[in-house]
C-alpha cells in the first residue's frame, strides 16, 4: 500500500485503504454471528464461515480499483462479474464523508458520491485516508465549478452559475448547535415527545381501577385484589419502559446531531455532525430551492426553531422527508437570519407576513364543529356497546368534550397561515401544531397553480401552489386559503417575475450573513 | 378548429396578453363520451361478476335480486359518463400567452395553472388508440417540478404536433435582462 495519496486523483487506478477489509468484515460480523447462532455455536462451521467471508472480502478488496479521470470517477470491482461504474463529473451532486466507529479507530473515511438521476448513492469508497477523501471532494465539487457554463447547467434552474468570488474560498462557520440545545431538541422534538405527553395525559385522566378492570377482563381473570396488584406492577413497568424510550430518544438525538456545524465555502454548504458516527455532508447553494423553518409549540415557547433545505434532485440524506436538515435546533432569530442568508435575502429577523382573509378562519371553525359532531356521532354509536351509557348521553358528551379543543386547533391553524412577497422572495406559512415557514426566491418557481375545492369556492378562497424543483417526497410550498382574486393577481405577478428575474435570484448571488 | 372566447370571470387571463383563452377541440366531447362509456361498461362487467358471485349463491341472502347491483353501477357510471364531458368541455380553457401557458380546468376541484415557457424541460404529445380514431392528441409539458403540471387534452392531432414543435423550440433564456 505505497501508492502516493494523490495517485487515484491523477487517474492512476488505485485500491482502497487496507482498512476497507476491516470495515467490510465489521459490516458482515452481524450476519456471521447470526449464522453461528443458527448452526448452534458449532465452532468448526463458524471458523469455516469466517474464513470464507475473509477470503471473499480479500478478493473483493484486491479487485477493487478506483480513479478520478478528467471528466468522471471510475470504479471497477467484482469477483466473477466485473463491474465498471463511470460517474460523470457533471452528474455528481454531493460527496458525503462518513466515519463510523471502525473508521475512526482505523483512521479512515468512507466516501459516498451521489449523482443526479440515481436513486441513492452511486459510488461508495469504503475506506480511504481522510486527506485523500477531502482532496477528492474538493476536486469533484470545485473542479466542477471550473467547468461551469459548458456542461454544468442544471436543467431545473436553467441558469448558469455566476462567476466565482475568490474571497468565498475560505470555510466560514454559519451555525453550530450547542449540546444544551441538542438536549432540548431531543426533548421537544417530534413524535416521541408528543406520544409521551399523550400517554401521560391518559394515565392521569383515566382512573387506575379502570385499567385494572379492563386489563383483567382481557386476561379473563376475575378482578380480585391479587391480580389488581399484578396489573399495577405491570402499569408501572410500562411507564418506566416509556420513560426509558423517551430518554433513549433524547440521547439518540444528541448523539446523531452532536457538534452539528453548518459551514459555507465556495457556495457549498457543509454539514458536520455525529458523536459515534461522524458525518460530513455537502449541498451546493445552487441546488437549494427553498428553505423551511420549523417551529413546534414547545420550541416556540423556548424561542427555538429548526431549519431545513428543499434540495432539487435528491431525497434528503439527513432530512428523511425530502429535505436536508441544515440546523436541528437553534435560537429563533439566528435561524431566521440564516434562512435569509442562504436564500440571499436582505434584512434580519422574522418575516412580516400578511394574514389570510377571515373567511379562512370561519372555514376552519366550521370544519372543527363538523369534526366534533362526527366524534359525537361515533361515540353515540360505539360507546353504548362497551359501557353502560345511553347513546344520547355518549353522543353529546363526545361532541361537547371535543368542541373546545377542535376550535382552538382551528384558531391555531388559521393564525399560523400567512404569506408575503418580499422583494425577490416569497414566504408562505402553514401548520397546526408544527408551524412551517417556507422561504423561496421567485426565480426558483417552476409553475404556479391555483386550486379550489367546492368549499373554498363557497368562501371565495383558493390555494396557490408554488411549484419548485423539489424531491418527489417533499411537499409543494403553498399559500393556503388566499382570497381567490388576490391569489389570481399574485399568480400573474409571480409568473411575470419568474421570467424577468430568472438570472437575478438571490440564492445565486451568494449568502449574505449578518452574524454567525 | 379552436375557438377564441371572450374573458368572462376573474379566472380568465388578462386581455392584454397576446393569446386569448381557447376552448378544446369540440370533438373531445365525443371522445370523452365514448371513453366514459367504455369505462362504464368494463366496470359494470366487473360489478356483474361480483353480483353473480355474491347474490346468486346466496352468500348475502335476502338482499338484492341478481342484476340490481350491477345494473345500478352501470346506470350511475353511464349517467356520469354522459353528463360530465359537456361540463368539463365548457370549463376547459387554455391560452398560449406571450411568456407562459395558461390552463384552466376542473369541475369540482377547480384549478388555474400558469407555466412559464422558460421553465419547460420537455414537451410531449400523447395519443392513445381511441384518441387516434378521433384525430385527437394530448399535449403534455414538463417542468423540473415533479408531477406533470400541464396537460392539454383534446387538441387536433396536427395542431398538437405544431404546438409541441413551437414550445420545444422556444429558446429558454433568450431575453435575459442583465
């Protein structure tokens, strides 16, 4: 293994770092253990399997060659069937680096090359030296920009990249999530918190004896004192299990996002994160179609928010929902400034949004009333079969108990709606509990569509869908329940601007960052 | 073939634009009628199989006499197939405006789309066997946003070809400011 580190970058076919063998063995260790267990720990069989595995991995290592050619990365591999994969440079979208625990012990990095049009990772280099990995990434992402204007014209934008700013070549840290904030993110984030709160609420409201009775009935035991005690123990265990799960999810959030650092360099955003497995991902500013600020009620109270990017072409690596996570949690003001900076929008702080007409509120209220009536009807039909209540009582109780919460949710949903056109940018906001504010440059719009359901038509409202080159899984940004006439005017105005401002969008002008 | 019509509501594109809204080719109604009829017959056929399978062997006794279920399905579908095409036709408008394609459609769920020509990635025409009998074709425009945002059915096949050629050869960035 004495190839000079830059060998493959100069077109010399090279092997991976020898550590790849260890990495591959580590990856197969689990199936090996399973195989051993299945064969009843019979050690000669285990030894045979291990030798066979080691041999295949060795051959795989010996057969693997990769090199960077002027216009493509070439990977050749395969034992019996030789595979040759050519990833053309202009199709490369991101080069992500990952270091799992074994990589870190052995001092190597895994490189994943993602390309346009491919569903996932197009090429993986299981282990190379960190120096080579960084050099390859820079070569692929920056060399690509040098070829700008000839082959590199992403169809979704239809705009060439403006000339490079030399001073942008240094890496700048834009944001960093603090450990305290990450714990907060774990506690306030997502489904686990909601589920735990719901279960806690259930445990508080429903009398213990009811649990004992019903579980007892399910177990087909008479609810005698001894079994009631047993069930109480069970209930306590369940609570502990839930608390444990909650705690674990907080720990997981902190581990996964540990030292989350967002940087910018040469118009490419970098995300580094992870305690046990280190990730280092990139996304080109040019590919970011929109950014989304997410605030759930807990985070709103704590003045925290998270930031995601809607990225063309790829279903987000770290986002899951067709978006890339740019910051899991951060102070609200900083997140808003960051969103503005990334989308090239002037000013600081939250966006001055316009409200939807009050007919949109009435529509939500009417829907809430209908929903609670439906709950009442459901209760009237189902409850008398289970409990000793009359249908009328169950029905009116069901409706009455849900009406106030539903109306509150409707009011919340209405208040979270908003829209604004701010210079070259459009902002839309929606969400019942989790408020999502989407910011996008007008130049990123692909098409504009107004839709109207029959109910919206009655209220003279319409929804304006702002179609961008988003990943398939993501949601289209939209302005829900605009006044129909206003929606039409806005649609026309925006369509005109799409044409006029294509080459002038803020996102292409480079980030302006007030503070970081 | 195409008939220019006057703007009538706020859903019409502004008059100042060059392309006035057009209706689809009138033949599309007949095409929709025939297509709807065929679909109704096929689905009613499936319903008839279910009908015979369920009610004849008395799996569901004391319910409906054989034939009522299938007949009901056929009636409803045929009624829809007969009633919807004229409404859809009356509602459909498209306009080739100076800088974008404007489409209005939808009976219950209404929509108005604006697709700037500069955002077109590729333009197709589609023609099924039935549409070919009527000499009709569908124009489909694709942007980088997923899901085809623009379909104009019921164009005269030759018109559709001409349109496709015209849209496909629009230089996307020809009038850049700067």
